[in-house]
C-alpha cells in the first residue's frame, strides 16, 4: 500500500480531542481511492485523549500516528512532510473538516495543471458554533480562517491573494528544497504567533513558485463561541503585530511585500489612521462595532511595537 500512496494528508494537533475525531472522519470518507492517499496525525505533545482517539484508527491501513514532543505548529508540520509517503503533502487544521473531494481535487491539480503548481489549496468556509456578532465583518473573518477566491479554478497572481495554511497541499520536493516551515513562527502552546505559511508564500514567490486555487479543495473551519468575543480578537491581533514584525526580519533577503488587498485598506497615512483609531477606540458615542474594530487595530499596533522593542534589545534574536 505504501508504494501506491500518491498524496499525504497531515493533521497536526495539540490537545484538541474535542475536534480531532470529526476531522479524521472527514478524511476517511473521501472520493479518492483509499489506496492512493494516507492520513498522518502528528500529535504535538498532547496531554489529553489524542493518542487514545488515534488508537481507534489503527486498523485502517492508510492511517498513521506520530508523536512529536517538541511543541510548535511549524515543528509539527515539518515532522509531517518529513515522514510523508506521498509526493504531495496536504495540511488540514485539526478543528476543521474536509469536503469529500479534498484529496481528489488536490491530486487532479498536481497531475493536470501546467505548469505544475508548487502549492495548491481552496476555500475555507467558517462553521459557526452560533451566529457571530454584527461587528465581525469580512475583514475580521480572515483571522478566523476564511478564504474564498470564488468558483473559478486559477493560479493566484495578485500579491494579496493567499492560501490558508490549514487547507494547503505542497509538492514534497518543494518542501524539501525550502527546508519546510520556519520554526521561529507558528503556534506554540497558547501563544498566538503565526505567519509561517505567509513567510513560506513570500519565499516561494521570490523563487517564482506558483499557487493554484481550486474551489473543490474545500474545508469547513469551526469557530467556537469564545472566538467571537472582542478579547479573542484583541489577543489575536496583538500577536499578529508581533508576527508581522518578526516575519519582516526573517525575510530581509526577500523582496518583502505585505499580502494585503489595497482596496480594503483604510485611506490615509499610517499616522492619520492611527489617530483616527485612537479617537474611535475611546468609546465615544457612535457605532459600537467601529469602537471594537479600532481597538483591534490598536492591539495590532501595540504588538508590532512590543516586538520591535524586544527585537532591538535582543540584538535581532527573533
């Protein structure tokens, strides 16, 4: 069976027993022949029932379990591709489920699109535990995981077009060539550091790598109630500021350009934008949603400044 495996699906997980079984089940119920793909769970130092849950799948021939004791999502992802048997490696977030065509459409892209893309992915739909509050607009759905570039299969060519790391397939050869993901970035325990996929995208595009989007490579990312509270976004954007500063320093040898759609950006200079958000964040009478979004923006700025100060004090140790 191992020799017939074409594509590997990796689930990196840390203490997510609440979601893991439904995630694995979605990969057991795929339209692609089970002999052509494998499911690889990388247990990143879990202390809950993750191992016991995976033991229930030991009888499935295309299922494997690995334990990675060094905490960090990037480390777990690197462990995944380093042990993959397929020539193509996909990653699925442990709190998500994949559409039945997930493997089939990804394999089709690699085998039929020319030139062959190095990175393939698709839409990420949000699966809300309960309806979200009105102040969570389209922009704030992005840090919750949402990706949607429409119903057309195509290469992503605009700088701000991205693929979500939790719904991505790569050529195994390109992961080897680039050394995988930067372990200085990515989730570590309860820290909301991220950016390893974004950094990888910058590095890949700097060497003329290609991203391909297929609407059939679809996943459904669960949004629990606790992620609908302002405090989650304050914390998430604070770490986003830290991430972006560190990432910019790790990309000094690459033509770094923020992956941001200019049409969705607030107009004016950075200073004027900061001033406007400081005023709105005071809670003056008006739209409460605008107050929350301004505070979220300021949390990002604060995180960026904290990283800048700490980075300079440590002599550039990210």
